[in-house]
C-alpha cells in the first residue's frame, strides 16, 4: 500500500506529547498542607477535607440531570429484568453443578455453585443495553472443560438462551450469550477446596486464602470480582464515586479512549482512577470530583503508579503468583502509565498502553481540564467536556487505514472480530515510527456492517487515522509504503487457532482510504453521535 500525503500539513493542531507533574496533585488545601489529622483513604492523606458549598451542591444536582440525558443509567424496570435473568442463570448453573456432582457419585451438599457480578453492574454504573459481566464460581469437582462442554450444551438447549458463543482460548476464557434478551459475559473460576458448611461463597472469595493452588485462569477470572469489591470498600462515598465514574466513562467512550485491548484504558482502569480522586478529596461532591479528576491526571507524573492501597508483595503459604514490581521485573518497569489493581496479586491494568495511546490519553486529560475550566467560567457546558471526538473530520488526519471483518455466522463474527481486535496493537506498534513524520490515532469504535454484502451478512469496520507533520520529517510528495506493517499484521492474523474450523466463513479486508472516500456507514455513525444540542444557556 503506497500513497502520497498532501502538502502543507503542519504540526500546530497537534497537542502536547508529554505531561509533567507530581503524583501528589497541586492545590492542596490549607488543612492538608499543615498536616491536619483526618481520615485517611488509600496510601496517602487527603489533599483536602473541605465540604462542598450550597452552590457546588446545586451544580452537582444539575450535572446529574444533564448526565442522565447524555449517559442514562439503567432503568428500574431494566434492573428488575436483569435481577430476574441473574436468578435464572443461577438456577441453570445450580442444576448443572448438581448433575456434575451426581455423575461423580458426590453428595448433593457439596454441589454448590454461585453466580456473582463484576464490572459495571457490580460497581453500580450500568447503562441500558450494556452487557452484564458475570462469574460462575464452581466447587472443586467441576472442571473448566465441563464448563465449555456439558454446561455449554445445557445453555444451547435452553430456549431462553440465544447467541451463545464460547471462547475457551481467550486470556480470560468466556462464554458470551443472551438470556431472555440480556447480553451476558460469563467467566468461570474453580475453587480448589470445598467451603466449610454455611460459609458464604461471596465472602469466602474476598479472602486471599481462596487463591491457594488455584489455576491461573481461575485467578484472573475471580480477581475481576475481588477487584471490584475492593474498589467499593476503598472509596469514602460510593454514591459520589458512582456518579463521577459515570461521567468519566461517558467522556472516555465519546472521546475514543475506552478500550483496554487497543492500548487505551478499560473499564476497571477508569474506575481505579476515579476511586483515587475520591480518596484524595473524600468530602467533595460530584461536580468537584469531575474537576479534580482532570486536574489530577493532567498533572500526574506517570513514572509513579496510581494505587488505591499498598501492594501486598506476598501472602504466607501462597506462592506462584506474579505481583507487579518494577524494581524486580524489567517488563513491569517498561509500563508507561501504570494503574495497579488493589486485590492480591496486584497487577497493572494498563500494560497494553503504547507510546501512541499514551500520547492520546495525555492529550485528552489536558483537553478535559481546559474545557472544565471554561465550564467554571461560564464559557462552556459540562456536555462540551465529552463532545465526541471527530474521528472522520479531525483536520490533521486526512488518511485512514480501514479494516473490515466479514463473516457468515454470528459465532465466527464474534470470535474472529475479537481475534483481529486483540492483535491491532501489533499493527499500531509497527506503524509507530515506520514513516517519517507520520502520526497514528487508533479508533476503538467498531462500525456495523450487518447485511452490507449478500455473501457476508455480518461484519464490522475499524479505522486507524493517519496524519503527516512537516516538523517531524514529512514532506510534500513523500511516498508512504505501509506494506511491511500490513503484511506483518496479516501474518499474525492468519495464525488464528480456529481458522481451519471456520475456513471460508470469514474474511479480513485491509485498505487505505482518503477522507473524501470514507465509507458511508462510518460517516453516518459519526453524524449520529454528533447530533446532540450543545448551546450555552442564555
């Protein structure tokens, strides 16, 4: 793939590539700077113990109303339906575990399993239509193999279950399904020991002892629940945490920086960042916390990790788990924006961040803080903070790599699309620095290609923006050859473990397009996102 970028593209419109500051935010109030004794949340004393004024509380109330329009929470009716669905899923799991136990001649009393929630549902920030992240905690006699065979068969025979797709080879193996129309991501963790009679499963898994001798995949799955629970226990005010997290999630999704797999931040990372700000300003109200969120992370020194509590290096009697430690691990030392999970074993939730995504994240923190300051001066609205990023009309970016995943069945579409997405960071890294003066900007959005082609009824489009800057070495008439990077990426994608299973049921198309030739489906999707009113009140 070769093309010539237009002349005259300058660097002026590109924001800063680096950020400076300290891990302890500036602007500490007088009580904190004088060392006043007060409640401590996390690894350091609060920056301020100041209470909000009546005016600030009024601003928060209005912000909540505005956010409900732009990023609505799940309705009461929707929550009731989800509770019913969780009860149904629990019933199916309990029946299956009972059957597994009886087939092995075990007493029914030992056949106890539990469905728990994690992610946005567990944290209380669920949106209508969002997937529910769930975890099946199974007793020792139930294997992961049985989860992906006999339990999967039980799901497929249930007339209330649809779109059931197992992905056993994922880093955290998962079954995706819909139950009564509600989308569910179901993980699996197998306990090593039978719990004592009467001991609650949810309480038991909070204890580090539950991890003893547990397999790595189960640990990764169960820690999703343990981390969410730990976050809620470490914030001073859960309601303020939830409201602030909802705003930040809205902002991150609209600004195109919500994707762990592409090297941005995922849901758990945004929750950890918000929780840290809540710890630093425990008495602040919602609007104040939003302000401080942008201020803190615009100024953060990313040579230091974001942590909610001290890292537990080891637990007596529990071995074999890697704990994040840049002093002993070269790989950990290379992490660019470390945000550490609070449950043992501590891990960096942002290990996928690259130089490109770090640059973009820093730019967005800076932009968010600048817009918040305008809001406070009456020169902008809160919703301007999370105006959608103009991926297809952003002036420096006039060229795009378009990747289209096409499939003939829902199962192959989910699996192959996930495989391609998981390897996109390899393409990003190949493109970084491969061409003089070229800057890339990955787009996390997946654009629906359903029924775009009679032969390929399912599909999605993904894009990477390309821009060229003369002060970085680009010049008019420059020939750009992206074929080496694309060939390397195509080679990686071709190593998909299930390619023989699905053979001719999938296709990946790669092409370069100019802004003037962008596909209609992408332009329509962006226009729909940007069709919200945004006017200053008179």
